[in-house]
C-alpha cells in the first residue's frame, strides 16, 4: 500500500514537472515567433512514424480520461514528406491533447489523409471530438496568444492559452494552416494542413494505424536488449541514477560521472587501459565547472572516438548544431523518454538497430 502511495506521489510530481516545462517551452516558442527567430528544419520524414509517435503518447492521456481514441487513414499517404517532424508532432500533440482535455465523455477521432489533387500537395490531419464545443464568438479569438474560451477555462482545464496560437503559426511556417468548426455541447473539429514538399519520388501506400502500431513493436523497451558500456555524465544525481537504473535493466553496463571534469578523468583511465572502455557517453550540456560543450571538445581531443549523445532541455533545442559542432553525434531532449533513450543507445552503441527517422 505504501508503494502504491509513493507511485501516485511520483506520478503527481512528474505531471506537474511536465506541465511547468510545457509552460516554459510555450512562452519561449511564442517569444521566438514574435521575434521572427523561430526556424523550422525541413527534411525527409516518415508521416506514418510521426502519427505513431504522437498517438502512442496521446493514447495514455485518453485512457486516463476514459475517452475513446481512434485513428484512421483515409486513402493512401506518401511514405515520406519534406517537413519538420518535431514541429509537426508539436502541432498534433496540442490539437489532440486539447480534444481529449475538453471531452468529458465520448470519443476523439483523428483522420489522416493526403490532398494530392492541387498544385501544392498537402497532408491533412482532422481532429474530431465530442467535447464541450464553442460558439462562433469563442472561436473568433481562439488563436490569439493567451486566449481561453472563457474566464473559467484555465481554472477548470488548465493550460496557458498559448498552444493553439503557436500551433497555427507553426502550421503556417510548414506551408499550411489550422481551421476549426464547432458547436456548443456538440464538439469541435480542428483541421491541420501541412505542405508535403517534393514527393514525386515517394511511394503512396494504403495502411491503417493497427498495421503501423504492429510494425513498431521494436520500440517496446521490454524487447530492447543492449550489449554495451555507457558513461552517464550529469550533475543531477536523480538523472544519473534513473538513467543507470533503466539502462542496466535493458542490459547495458553503466558508470556515472558528476560533471564534465569528472568525466574527463574517468575516460582518461579507459584510454590508459586502467578501466574498461566505453561504447557511448550520455552527456548533459548544462553543468557547473565544465559544461557539456567543452567536455565534448576535450573528450575528442583526448582521442575518444565513440559516440557522444548530448542531453539538454527541450527549450535549448536551437543549440542542436552547437552540440554537433562540439563533437556530439546526436541530441536528446530532457525530460528523458526512456523508450527513445533505449533506441538511441541501441542504434549508436550496440544491440538491436531500429530505424532512426
């Protein structure tokens, strides 16, 4: 009984921590948008993988709320489009999250389709809910920063009122838009369109979400088996201990270092042969004494050639290029999603090699 109580308390802490992080990231994003400093990074991305990742996250919220959640593909979809996967996921998480939040009973349905008849091909995501709905007056100000449907909305449902403003701006930057229709008490429908870019060489495939879900079973961390030695470098003890506990459970051998200076000393002993070598280093980028950027540079100067994975706050996503320039091979955002961490470590250091999009 005490263990169940502790688990409940930990989940409460995690939910509130995530909520605070979401607020910070929303404020940073809207500030960047208003200063014209928010950039999107278009590359070839898998539409089906994006949908899978978003739905896997949103299914948990729907289950907690007791709301039915369905995903359908209406016709063939291009296997890949030219877009920013991170920003598209951000839009979909916001739209679906809102639909679940404002639906007390009934269901949320997502319909994915390709619009290929026009001169500019698009992909469309239709998010339909049976929630509280809105009047035309409420819809009119919906996409304004810090807007809430009414004065009681933030108190009853939470949120900053920034998500939809950010989402529409992002959709515009990705060559599309977001529109909404709604009726009070009868639910809402949000339609997000995104430009596909050049898809002339992409295959159009018919599929359904169940098939997609089955094809990514390798993402189940319980089936992940690692065979490598990892060094976790972070000045926060809880991050070191949680990372070590998780990676050890899936087969990795894990050592830890308190900060960059400590990491250099630990790795130096492996280079001289006094300690077993590491196959990969997980490196926090914001640390006292010696930060991750300087640590990565000095590790490379010392002759460490194995992968270094940068760990930093999502709010610092714009520093990804700086991480790579410092000598890191890849980038992961905090808070760490351990399923993602497992895949990345496997891809770079040993074990199953799932496809990395």
